[in-house]
C-alpha cells in the first residue's frame, strides 16, 4: 500500500489523463483540443467484485478505498493488508484482514444510478454523529485558498469537463484531486484520509460540484465541518447540513459566496 | 397514461419544485434565495421495484418510462397498459402487457453508481445500429434556438443547480425538461418519446451536461443524430460518437462551439 507525500496536486501533463483531438470550430476552422480520458476500473474487496467505475485512473488505490469507506463497506474491517493495482487490466483489489461484510450483496443491489445519488442508500448511510467541531475559518483565508485552487495547474484548466475536490486545513491545501465524476473525486479524498489516517476535524472541503444530499452526507461522514462549493444548493442538502452541524457555503466565486447553514464557524474578515 | 401537449416547457413557478431559504452573503448580510427541491421517487415495473431516484418529481411518469427504456428493460415489452402515480407515497408503477424480462435482477445488480455511468452496463446497452440520418441543421438555426433555450423561464434561471435537456426539430423546441441529475432529464425526454411515439430522426438534442460516454450512447439509442452541449467532452464520448455516426458539438456558448464528430450534418451559415 503506497503512502503519498502531501500535498497531492493535479498532474495535468501526466500521460494518459488527457488526449489531443481534432475538430472544427464555429467558423469551420480546424481546431485541436485536449480532452479527458475515461477508463473503466473494476474494484474488488478481497474476492468480491464490487463495482466498475469510469475514472481518469490516476489513483485507483485511493478511489477503491474511498469508495468502500463511503459505501460503509469497511465498517467492521479497519485493517487493509494490501492494495493490488493492475494497470493493464484496470483492476484494483483491496485486501483486508476479514471477509466482506454480509450486507454486501444487498447494498450493491440497491445502489442503482441517478447521478450517484440513491436515496435508500443514503438513508442506510446516514451519519451517526453530529459535527461538533469548533474550528473557525476566516473568509479571507478561504478566499485566498479558493483563488490558489483556481489558478493551480489542473486537468480542469488543461482540458475542462472534470470535477475537482480539495481537502484543506486553514490556508493549506492537503489534497486537490480531480475526476470525471465528482463522486470519484470525493471518494479519492476519503481514500486518502483513510489510508493516511487523516482526521477531518479542523479541515474544510472544497468541491466544484453541487451541494446535493449525497455530497453533504459524505462530508459529514468524513468528519469535515465546513463544505464549500463553486456551485449551488439543493433543498435536501441544506436541510441535512443544518441537521448534522455542517457549515455549508455555495456559489463561492471571486469574492462572493452564500452561507446557508451553521455560520458560527466562519469569521467574516 | 397521460398524453402531454407539446411543447413541454419548464414551469419554474410550480409549487414544490423550488423553495425559499434564508442565509447570509459574503458581507454577512441576510439573503433569501430559491433552491431546488429533491424528492425520492421509487419506480416499479409491474410488481418489481426497480430503483429509487432523486428527482424534482415534475414528470414521474416520463421519468419512469424513460428510465426503463434507457436501461433496455422494455426491450420485449412494447405495450404499456397503465402508469400509476402516487404523489403522496412518491411511487410510480409502469404496467405492461407482459412480465418483466428475466435479465432484470442481474441488470440492476450491476448498475452501481459512478455519476450514473456504469461501464459494464454501457457495454450491455451498446446501440445495435449506427445513425444514418441525413438531416441537416444550420448553425444559424442552432444558435437562435440555443439563445431561446437560455432565455426561456426555467428552474435553472429561477434557482440554478439543475440540468436541462431539450429535444428540438430544426427551429422548434419539442420539449425542454430539467432535473437535479442530467440522467433524469435525458430519461424524461426518452419517456416522452416512447409514450408519444416520437421518432428521433430529423431531431437534435441539447444538454447542459458533459458529453460523456453515457450521454452519447443514450442519444444514439434515442435515434437522435445530433447532440449539442454547453459543456465539454470526454475522450470515450467522442470515440463512441464517431463510431456510431453521431454529430457531436460541445462548448456551445454564445456564437462559439466545437464540433468533434460527423460534421456532415451541419451547414455553416
């Protein structure tokens, strides 16, 4: 199991993450542009095939562990003994010291698709604890970090059509991970936190994606008290955030933002 | 089963689709803003529970039929005898003249979540035919319609954080449907086409979402020869479009766009 040195930042020039394609523009002129490559990786928990996901394939180990953590499939298995990655077959196997939990087959059956958001599944995974972290983030630190994120070389700047997530601690970016689906990007952060024994308390989380129920619940599960997005809100996401003690900030662009839940952690400077 | 009069356009003022919430802005001033409501609807095919999806809940009948069509679950069942909607329980039942296909249980088990995109599932559902529609769309008609879409009163303009899809025929918008996930919006269009016996030939499709593999394959399955998006591309989506004869236009904003596949259907005027 590989330990990564932090911070992890995007590697937009890495071979295989994006590719050059030819086309024409509105004036019928030839253009060449970079677009994101998708790969189909299959995740195993020991001998059990869990899921096949479309991903940019940069951190299959973190994606696999984070997926398992966020699906509560590692609940009673805290010891990962090995993570085997086969880049050719695009298979990643997470090996643990105990067998897969018995609820596994039922869980997977109910996780049908609706942009990653399954309500039954969400209800099964409701966090058990309310966030009571008392850390404070000032608006000037937040805005300075958001500006730094937006100007960091990334696949988003290189090719677009990708979501990004950042785990931050005050003015430090601990990890900036991107993927074709925002769920993968979040799962990779969760995988990093699990494998590197990082605690969410005192941290804040930035996502380019919308603040849906699922995003709010995943953030609470990761124990991160503040969630910030460039995008907007949904009503259920706001309700869950208020209920679980999560500070929720949306539409954070330039110097503007909207704060809809638990403002007590934000210092307006 | 209800027949809708066309065109179907967004109803941003309809009760229950969005709600007012209070918050504060970056200057710590109180703000009130409208945000989208999500509902958890459960879809049944006859007596079989298929999936629970988060949706704005405006057209559960179209969503249910379109979901079944796009998952190839109505393959050998062309006759829908009834669609029962229970708004209180948020349940929709599609009734057919034959039992559910035997592949049902396996299909659902493999449809795990990765922003709605499952590769195995995609491979199972690969279109059988290549698009050979010879209709022509001119750039001036396309741009005029895109401008009309962007200025039509919508939940997007009212509250944001929502995806939209439009089925168009030359300068006519046949349906403009929105939902929290772009997959739902596409499925509602597919449901409309199935229940209203609309053929995709000679039509074009607009989406606010990215041009991923899944979006390309769904468009080909619907028999629509031209797919236009405000957002960008992924490499696999472009490859599938080239292979299946789909004209693919991305990053269509203002007077600009990028055309990466089958330009022969576009007249540059």
